[in-house]
C-alpha cells in the first residue's frame, strides 16, 4: 500500500493534512485516494463507550490538476460535463461520460461504492486509451 498526504479543504484547528492510501497503481495518469475519517457521534449508554462512525471521501487527481480534490467538490459538477472534459484526450471515454452511458452516470444519490468503482474504471480506461495514442 502506498500512502500520501492530502491537503483537505476547510478551516481546521489542527493541520489540514490527512494521510490516505492510493487506490490505483503508482504509474497511472489519474490518481485516486480514499480518505477514511472516524468521527465521534456520541456515547453509548448500553456499552458505556463512545460511538464512532467512519466517513469515506474519494479524492481524485487528473493530469491537468496540481492536487487531488474530493469527488464531491463543486469543480466536478455536473459530473458528465466536467469529468468528460478532464478526459477529453480519450475521445471514446469522454463520449461515454458526457452521454451518461450505462455505468458512467453519477447522480446526487449514487452510493459511495458505485462512485469509487466508476472512478477506478475511468482511471483504467484513460490509462489504456493513452497507451494506444
């Protein structure tokens, strides 16, 4: 596993740096990371302990960006328009995303796991397309 420091947005009392594992091979043109934070949500009366809930955020870095951004960042909305432009060097992949092809559509209610699966597929297809050019 390969971990990297991510600079997360927002105002923080501590550092905004988080450590996240890289989800795809190091030699890819599109990088994916998954930041998992376990946040406190309360105390349990039954067990007498604290209750924590993990929160997952996928970060993606395209070749034309300097740093990774969370996939729910406004710069990726609407998904079909913004992401298709980011992969425009690969015409077929860009077309699938722009036309919201089967398996290439992201909505406001798309589950985290499905977004992650789609992003990994996009990174893999983009890499394969680049090798063919």
